C-alpha cells in the first residue's frame, strides 16, 4: 500500500509539474507575442510619419528627388510587413538608412531649421526610433527567456510534445541602427539624437 500511495503521489506531482510547465510556456509565448505587437505599433507609427516628413522637406528642397523616391520605396516595402522577422529587419534597416539620407539632405537647408512642422516631425521620428529600439530590446529579451525553456531539459520534452517552437529574434544590423536617423536639433540648442543600439 505504501508503494502504491507513493506511486500515486509521484504521478500527481509529475502531472501537476507538467501542467505548471505548460501554463508557463503559454504565458511566455503570449508575452513574446504581446511584446512584438508593441514593436509593430511603433514601426507603423514611423511609417505614418514618413509622408508628412517628405512633404515638409519637399517644401524647401527642390532637388534630391532620388532620396525622396528611395524613402518612399523603403517605407512602402517595410510597411508590407511579413511573418519572416529577418526579412522585416532588413527592410527596417533599409528604411532607417533612407531616413538618415533624407535628414542629411534636410540638414543642408537652413530654412528647414526654422520650420516648426519639420522640427516637430524630427522630434516625433527621434522619439519613435527610441521606442522602437526599447521595444526591440524588450521583445528580444522575452524571446531569449522563452527559447531557453524550449531548448532546456526537461522542459524541452514538453515543448516538443506540445508544439512550442522557438521564437524568432528581431535583429537589425548594429551599424545601420546607430547611423540612422541622426537628427540634429542644433537650431534649438538640443544635441543630436541617435537611436540607441540593439542587442
């Protein structure tokens, strides 16, 4: 009877542990998905700023049509999204580089430094870039914690049995992130702002 009772207790403990582990997987997977949604919201906020930014620069800059076309093209490509985060990361890096070129063009036209609409858009882009970088770090940290459980033993056994697969990191080339978009608020006495790097 003692052995039977011990076996029953052991089975109950194993089942309870499995349920707890399963629920933790679900919670972590949901956290990964929620943190990605936050990044996605900020990415779309940046896409929404691009048309106004282009219109504002075009009011003072007559040339550089190639830069305007590139920004438009890169923004449209990035806005298409897609499930493959490595592809999205490449598109976002390309858009960031195009915006960096646009701000370089704008920097050569002093009249833009006195344009309140343009300065406000600059601030919004800088703030959005900061939120994207912070959201990306938060998302990648959640992915790392989730993937560690998917790979680690014995939780990997439950992950394989219940279909919990590794999540994909959202990584952007470090050099491109640091370079784009560099925004100069010199006209207002505010130092240049460059989005923080990523993991």
